[in-house]
């Protein structure tokens, strides 16, 4: 994941120009050819899908993916080319598609990623269509199938010796006896620290940032190869609608209004952290009414 220098960099990022589709032609619409040629071209396109002799190797994957969608462990998300990667599932015109490989990926004349693919369809066929052709079809009538929730969280720990650890994104729970705090269900602090969490929170009861009370560490994520301060800001922006509104008085009588405490279910916060670090948070928003993360409408 590239360095994030500002919130706008994340929200407006379009490295490959994948959001600008107005000048692209639909692969299913042919121009300046006779009607007979249109029919022949459409037939040729369909003919490029050939029967896959060893489909049994993939069949269980499709079955499991359908089960995950039904149980909610995967979701259908409006397609965007940033989701193109080996092993991803999509739905093209109602048919589930597995992108097994992108052969010799490179940028085309418009600086957009392209290359021959190996695409498996759940009806037992396969194709080696160009990645750009697949993308155009999915933009017209398709969805990305989000990764299984366990795989997304696993990515947080997939690092190597060349990665640089920047700090920690942490989630805390307050141990305050203040009625204004005790009565708040699903109240958590989301923050960042360059030091270990225990050192950071050892004076919590004297710090208005921690509501002048001891806290308990719920979760902590090591952050690599990114600007963790910007990640923290993004999390706060994402959950701004559920921010705790409270005045805290410190030992000197000064009033503070902490902005890092949120009334949000823990599993939702952890899902947001995973989406941010995977770079996919820009396609989602937090629905504070129903306490869920949902795909943005396009």
C-alpha cells in the first residue's frame, strides 16, 4: 500500500484513471458495422468462452463463495478496477467469475492496466479475454465479490523483512465509573501510538484524552509502510457521525472535549481498520443508524 499523505489522497485516489469511464466504449456495442457483422462479432465474443475440462478443481470454490455471500461473509460491491487481482471473484451479467491469473500485466496506451487473463466462469467455461474487456463488461453489468472477512483480517499480518513498522493503531475500552460513560454501550477509543500501548496508556487516569480513567486494551494493529497518523485521521473521519460528545475536566479544572471515542460495535471498527489498510475503505461508508459498513452508491 502506497504512503498516504492526506485524506484527500485516499478519497480521490485514481492511480490508473479507473474512475473515468465516460470516454470508454462498451465492448458489447459495435459501431459503424452492418447488422450482420454485429451478430457475427457477438457470436465470436461468446465463442471465446470454452468448456473447461478440469472444472471440478474450481467447482467447490464457486459453491463456497455462494455460501459466503448468503451468510454475509462476502458482499457484492459495485465494480471498480482497483479490485482486479489474482484470485478475486466477480459477478458478470449474473454469472460468477473467478480471475485466476493476469498474464503479462502492463499498461495500455491510455496508461490503464491490461493483459490477457485466465477467467473461470461458474457455468464450467473459461476465457482468456483481455483484462480491459473484462473490466468494461463489469462496469456495464457487474460486481466485485468482497473477500472473505477472515482473509481481509489476515492481510494485516502479512509482512516481510523489508517492511517498515510505523506504529500502532489501537482500540481501547474505558474503565471509568462516570455514569455518562458507563451507560454508553459499544464505546471505544481509536488511536495511534509510536510506542507500545501499555507505555502510552500508563497515565490514562490523569489524561482527559482517556476520559480521566484507566483503560483496557481491546485490539492493536502494527502499521507498516504507511503514514499511520493519516490512517488514524481517516478512521476518525469514517466514524465521525458516532463520535462521543462529552466534556471532560482535567486536574486543573480545564474543560476538554475528546474526539477519539466512538459509540460503534467493536466488530465494525475492526472491519473498518481492515478496509483502510487494504486500501478499499474509499468504496464504503459507515451507516450509523444500523451500525454496519455498506458500499457507497455510485
